[in-house]
């Protein structure tokens, strides 16, 4: 935090998960300046494919703009941050499509196995849990994206998605473009596909 000139604990956190890159970036702000890139953690365990979560049991990690709903210090997966899935967008599109059981209990947690969650390993989960607790969950935003739209488009082998997915991806891309490209230049960032 000293290196990026942001006071600890920060006023705001943005967690940015990229499914293709299998990374979770952490951006922080003191509330008076643009969010600053802090660190990237590898995602050790995921499930599903690119494309948004549509139903309970599809093993998909959601894609969208979320909040953290709660912290679970007693998780079976060490520690967990509960993602606010489904959000209003997910519910509206589910109703539009006639899908009722959208799923729930999406976590960013420890260990290295997952069914629809982001398994970060215990050390990373501890970092994220403490940071979240000291910042306050009401001050944490989460962006879950199929790819880092700042450096690449969707892959040509992208699975089929509902027609409204382009609207969702435009919203995600808008939020990603608000973040500087500092992460891209860091050594622990994943290089673009060729």
C-alpha cells in the first residue's frame, strides 16, 4: 500500500476476476483518486467454461458486476467472501428467459477446488478476507469477466451464449476501461493471446 500511495485500509476495493486468464486482480482507492492496481492472485480452481452462469448446478462461474454480500470465517474452504449472485441483471434476464432457478452461493474462497466459485488457495483467501473485513464489504465491488477486454476480445471458440450477453459484456467492458492498464505491465500479469 505504501508503494502505491494508498492508505490502509483502503476506502474502496475492486476485485477483478478473469476466467480465461485465471486471475483475480485487486484494485484499491482511498476515495479521492482513481483506483490503483495492488496485486494479482492466480485462481487455483474454477469450473465450467467461458460464458455466464444460467442455472443452479451448471457449474459456471458468473459473469457480471457484483458486490460482496458477506464474509464467512467458518467456510469449509478455509475462508470465503460471498459474491452477490444473482444480481438484478441476472434476475431480470432469468425472468426474460423463463429461467427460475439461477443458483446461488458463489464464493471467492480458499483451497484449490471449486464448483462455480473462485478457489484462491488459503494464503490468498486470508489476504482477501482480512482486506475485505478491514475495508467493509459495502465498499467492495466485483467484476467477473470471461476475458480481460482491455487487451483482447472473446476467443473464436467461445461457447454459445444468450443474445443478451453482448449487453452484459458491454457493461463489463465499460467498468474495466475505468481501470488503468498498470496491471497489464506488471510481471505477474498474463500476456495477451497471440
